[in-house]
């Protein structure tokens, strides 16, 4: 659970502007809390334990016999599942493969999957019409291989994926119309694959309990107020600075959530991912001495297993500070060095330190970011659940291909 020491602890500038933002945020939070109690935010219904899935234990059992899970989707239909898998993969015994972009090497990557016969295939897409998902499915489609192994997650309307499901007798799991794709990680879209991975679905879902916890609410309000205050002063870039590669996909999930939810009406926050310590040698100069338009979120882990030490054979006199140091110790030192200089230069940042890497912790992070984004949208007076500009590009693509 969230603790006061470092989970979402922020070092945002507590200026007069922040005080004004904090008062406004508290006011909007009360309204958000009222709407949650009255179930007026449909996309957050799956974040509660009471949410009923549109799949049965029998369905999970039928498809759990396969060793490989192959998932095809785009955006919110797959990013949440990818973050679950990479975050919790040490607990997961199955192999999961993701196809989430158009790639000329697609068939080559597909053919490298060992034991395809021992695989099930999940095709996820809310509308059932996403072009890239249909193309990837069509590229690898095999009637004999997919027989009794195909699961479609989509709205049960007249669309391509549902038509294919009927034609080939595939399992259909409903993607609820009222759940926006980027908020769907704790709905059927993310939880059915998680069930096949052998994870405990109920442990992800703690919205009602979290809304009763002072540390969680305090962290949420102060982070939102800080971001809103910074955004009003021209800090429009949110940089995820990640020091654990197993958290990369969580960063990409956050990126879509923030970009699609808040980027409207000339407003928004530009979320980007950066990877430490690699980017110390490419982007850190910009972060330290470039335009003051960025705030940072450090992603770190304190429970990583480290079997590596720097070989004594390469330690020279001017590198003796590396003697007997573990790899995690060195990475932590590099991360802490950046934070220290950020403080010195008054560069705004916060830190999320992952301690347990279990379902509860990941579910809490999903819930925090979803609430943070919705609350920011209310402060900015925009709708966090639509993406009208993207629809224009989809229609234009159809015109060009037609």
C-alpha cells in the first residue's frame, strides 16, 4: 500500500500558485468522491471487487491448459496487459507474446514462437474494427491452428471481430461499451489474460478501500495539485525516468492514459519515457540545463534480485569506488545523484518506489494514475474518456486506402 516514505512522494515547488491549486483540487476531489460513491464514473467500475466479469471460471480453466498466450491488440486493449505481464513476470509461469504494432518482421517474430500448437490466441479491440489489429490477425491467421484456441474481446456489435468469432466458433468476451479502452486494464481486457497467467484478479481491485486511506488520498490530492500548478506555469512535459526495465510497459500504459485523456482543446500534458542510467548520456544535459517545461516521475524498485558485481579485474585506481559494488547499488547511486541535482536546481520531480511487485501494488498504481488523470481532466475542464482527434485520422486512413 502507499506509504509516506517514498511512494508518490513529490518534490514539486510549493509556491503561492501551488496553494491556489491545492484549494481547487480539494474542491474537485470532493466532487469526484461523490461521483464514485454514486457510480457515476462507469470506466472505473472494474476497479472495484464487486465488478462482475463477462467470463466464467470454466472459460479460464479451458484456456489455461495452453503454455503460450499470444495477444493481438492496439493501445488500451493491450498496453495494460503488457504492463501486468512485465511487472509480475517472476510470478508467471506461462510465456506471453504481444503483437501491438504493424511490423514487416511480424511473421518472422511469430515463427520464432516455440510450440505454437500449445498456444491460445487473444484478439482484443473494443470497437472490433481496429485496422492494425485486423491486419495482424489476418497476417498470422490459420483456421487449423486457431481452432478452439481463439478468444475475441470486443463489443458485441456488428463488427469485424465478432463476425470472425461467429464464423470460426471463437470464444467471445464482451468489452463493455461504457469502459474506455485506456481505463480497461482491470476489466475483461486485462483481467482475462491475467487469469490465464495464474494471477489473483481480486487483489488488483481496491478502489473503495483506497478511497478510505488518508495516505492514498493525501498523495493523490497533492500530486494532482502539484501537476496542475506546474502545468499552469508552462510545465507541459511529464517525463517518466525509469530505472527498472521491468517497469517500461507500465510507463507506456501511463503514457497513453495521460496523452489520450488530457490532450484536447489545446490543453494537455506530453508524457515521455526515459531510461536510466542509459539516458544520462543522451538526455540528461537537456533535463538539467534545458527549458524549464518538464516535471519528472522516477520509477525505481527496491526488491530486485542482484547477482552481479563489477569484476575486480577492471578496477583501476581511479575507479576504486566501484570495488565490491553490486549492480543495483550502482544504479541506485546514479538515480540518487540525479535526484540530488534536481533538488539543487529546483527541478520538480516525484518518485514511485516499487517494493513488493505483487497484484495489490500494481493495482494501486493503476488506480492512482487513473484517478489522477480524471481529476486533472476535471481541473482542465476536458472530457478524459474520448479521443475525437484520433477518430479523424482513422477516417482519413480509410479514405486513402479506399
